[in-house]
């Protein structure tokens, strides 16, 4: 299946403008033959804790129904990072909308970036479960930005659910650009899985984002890559057979000493 990754900037606190951009990139991906498009973290509100606290909305109105309409109209599946207001709580979430516009799965970020000046824990509640879904013959696992630093997330999704591709929606900043690149490749190599990483560009408040979105295959080879500072659409074909072939060649999961990891 062909997957597209949208590397975009966002209009801070303007979900309507961000939805228009989302539709434009989704249409471009559909025209290129993609079945699924992946967007960065928190694209409805932009990535600013005070703005998110003001503009985060339940998924029954606003941005998410707009995503559903785009998916339905263009017949393309969408994964996106979005805010999620649930009663008194706000979550940093990902959503998977299928080609018919149905919400199939969601993930609430489990590892919050509790470092000044961002301090996500002052805005978001922690998620408490991992999420995966199947499309196009592959099983995909969700993750968001800071999750990349926690390899346990990815190994558990492979070990428990046989995930063969990971989606990362991110708002990763420039000072740690090389961390983003290296960790993305590492997660692909150690799990013999695709990594589809969609990162922001542009600036929210004083935070500049480092782009460098990428699609990495199960061998750790970068098969599509974006710049560090421009809006772009990248795409690549994914193959379940490649995942199986890499895992047959080096059966590292069978060699794990699970009794030592408790």
C-alpha cells in the first residue's frame, strides 16, 4: 500500500485554517495514489499549552468531524495528531479515520514531555493504553513524539500485536533534530518494522520545529525523507512481505531472553 506523510506548519489557535490545509494535503496525497496519509502532532490547535487549553474540543464537533468529512469525500484514510477534550480532561491524541470517514482507532499519548518550558503534564492527562489497527495488509501501531524515547512502547506492540509499522505524529523541536532522526531509525531496526514519522515545521510561540519527516523500512533504510524547514508531502509503498522477509532473515524476536527482562 502507498502511504503519504504530510509535513506542515500550523496556524496557532485556528482549527478552521488548519483543517483547510489538512484537506489540501489529503487531496494531493489521494491524487498521488496514497491510501493513507499521516499528519503531525496536535495539528488542530498548534502546539502551545495555553492555546490547547483554550481551543481543545470534544470529537463530536469541530476539527474531527471535519477530518471525517475529508476522508469520506476523498476516499483516503487519515491518521492525525489532535487535541481531545473529554470532560474536564484534555489528551494529546492520535486518531485513525478510515476511507469511509469512520473513527476506527485512537491513542492518547502515554509519555508526556514534562520538561520546562513545555511541561505537557500541566495541560494533558496521561493515556494509559497502547493502540494498533490494521489496513492494507499491515498492522500499524500509534505513537506520539516523546514516545520515541521509550523503546518499550514499540517492542510491546510488536510482541503482543505483531505490529509491522509504527506511526509517529510529532512536534519535535530543532535543538534535538539528530535525536529525532536517530531514534526513528533505531525503532525501525530493532523492531524490524516500518516507521512513518510525520513532524511539524514552522514555529509556535518560541518553539521551532525541525521537520525531517521520514518513512523508514524494516531494514532501517530511509525510503522517503523531507527537509528540515519546508512544508512537504512524501510518500512510499509499504510491503508486508518485506517485513516478513526481514524477520525471517534475522529472527531476533525468537532470540529474546524474556526470562531476563522481568
